[in-house]
C-alpha cells in the first residue's frame, strides 16, 4: 500500500478523517473549526462538511517535502514559490504595505522545524493540523487516484517509504551523546561487550497508552471502565523475572560437553520507559530517580514473574529540581514519590495476568500499611475518579430514525466532550503545592481482553508542554527518546 505506518510514534501519526461539521468563528472571515471524529481543529474556509482530510496531531513534525511544495513555511526561502515572492518584493509599482499583504498569502505559518503546535482562538483549542487532499496530492502526485474515502480512519506516517510525519523531539541535553551520535561507529565499537541478563519476552516493555481521540471507537456504552488521574512524571518498571545466568569458565566448559548446567536464574530488573538500566553485568545502573525507586520497591515484589509499572514524580532525589518542572505532587524538596499503575504477573500455566485497577490500588495500599511512618511518603496509590459503565457518564440514546452506528458515533463525541470537562481535567492539579495544570486522565476497560489504556490529556497541559518546547526544553523521558532517535 502507498500509505503505511511504522508504529514508531503511534500517537503522532496522521489519520484520514471525514469532516463531520463546521463551526464559524466570530470575527474571523477565513477561519472555521472543523470537527473530525471527536476533535475540533482550526482550518480555512476552503474545508467543508463531508470533506475527507488528513489530521496530524500537535507536537508532530511534517515532512519538508509536504511543507515546501505547499508553501507552508513562514520563512519563504524554504518554500517552492520563493522566486515568486522575491518578484513581488522587487516590484516598484507596489507600496510596502501592498507587498506585505501579497506576500502574506504566499506563505504559511510553520517554523523551519516543521512542528505542528497547539493553537487557541476564541477560547477553543486546536490540537493539530488538517491537510487537504489537494495539498497531499500536490506534494505526492503518486497519491492521485488513491481512494481516500474508503480508507477513512486509516493511520499512517509513511508515504511510499518516505516519512510524512513523526514526533517532535527537542535535541538531547547530553552534549557528549550529540558529539558521538553521528560518528562512523568507532565510539560504539569501543564499548566492551558485556554479559546480558535480559530475556526480552520475560520483561516486556510497557504498552503505549493510546490517545483517546484515536481509539474511542473501541469504547461502548455498557463497557465497565476505571478512570484514573494521569500524573506528570517519568515511568519506571521493576520486575522479578527469569534471566540469563552468568556462567563461570568451568561451567561453560561443562555445558559445552553436554553436562546439565543451569543457565537461567531469577533476578530483579528495572527499567526506565526505554532502557533496562541493570541489564548488563557490572553495569552502573544507579541512575536517579529510577534506582531509588527500584531499591525501595524491590523489597515488596516477592512473587516470581511479577512486574510493577509506575510513575515517579516529585523531586529528583536529593535536589530542589522537580522531575517534571514544578510538578511536586506534595513531595518535599529532595523527595520523590512512586505511584504504581500497572502490575503484571503469571499464572500457573505461565500466561501473563493483568491486575485490575482495583487490585493495583489494593496492592499499593498494603505496601503502604507495612511501611514505617517515615517511608510512607515515598509511595502513593492510583487516584481512581470513576468506576462503572460508561453509560453512567453519558447515557446512550438512539433518536427516532437514527441508525445505531450514527447514534453510537454521536454518543462517543458526547462522551469525549463530557470527559474533557470532568474530573478537574482543565483545572490546577490539587495534588501539587505548586500551581500546575492536571496532566490528564487514563481510561482502562475492566477485564479487557487486550492489555491497553486510553489517555486524555488536558489542553492546559499541552499548552505547558508547547511553551517548554518553544524554549527548547525537553522533559526527562523526551531526552531519553531523543538520545535513541
């Protein structure tokens, strides 16, 4: 297929959508809000209800080819029509004001980094960019004749093998890393090969939490769900799992000659979202704050094959710097907090078993109860704000003459809107002493057949992240991603 999805950054891929409705904006002649799925996105009046478009979420990067051939950069020399702009600017029969007005309509609003940013007009947020089919086919002529309508809802980030969009990443702060990242490989080859404890299938990485706007089609009115508060920290995973066992030279010889030598053992491993920090023998994995949480929580993981996923928040251990800027979550300077949000175990048959949200809360509560008073401050349970069927939040009603699918789509749009205005989503985070917005909420279906979660972040949080990116500031997890990109 001409369009494909690499799934490298699933929350930052483009999606083919139909425009469901158009909302005028008072005081603006050329701009309207288009509702696509459950989101309202700022577009020009050239877009109409029923049009098929391509939606690209905020904090994605669009390919230079698309932006340049559609003259969408602010800096006109980057656009395909640069020579035409120069001709206008050199005309002697036009006033400076006339030149300015003409050039204004000959360029776009994208910076040189091609980043899609959050916009706000008349109190409404626009969480992404809408590309018309004409603009897509202008940049990629091979798309002419593609059946866009038939592929409504399809998600992609690649066109004919070329990346069309990807996640925006601030350059890593680690200058040493930057220096050697693009080297010929000599630096990497100098690294001594170390013994690897990890058996990958025994210590799976955390699944990506999908944006609710892209996955709301998986929710039904009668689905029983848990809704919890999403906190702004950094992920850590700690597990007691079967690993490769380091063999002595004598044991290697015995194994070579066919003797029975136990080559696996149970070890405690811990990881950031992307890197298993004590994966290799003699590795220095004592990276704060991950090591401190590992050292704290490993004493409470007694079952073999048990893996605890959680979020670290508060302060970088022993410092006055928050793990995520100003998000203290009630911790004192120098102290951190750990909030378990997912636990995976294995049954007697060896199959993975997901704890329910209630089970995770109960496990955390029991850990807190057995801790001495001076240690209780380091762990906090999930904050659950709803448990029950979704139809308790928004009742499902099928209007007379309305098809079930149309009623369901309307219900999902109403549910999304309701959630955006519930559970303190656009308010200050009450768990924090500092005045910072709530990051969002997470929805999990109880006893779901697939291990997954759906997140809905607040617009206030997105605005805060945008401001940080504008200043070239990345958070802890973004730095890790950039270093591995």
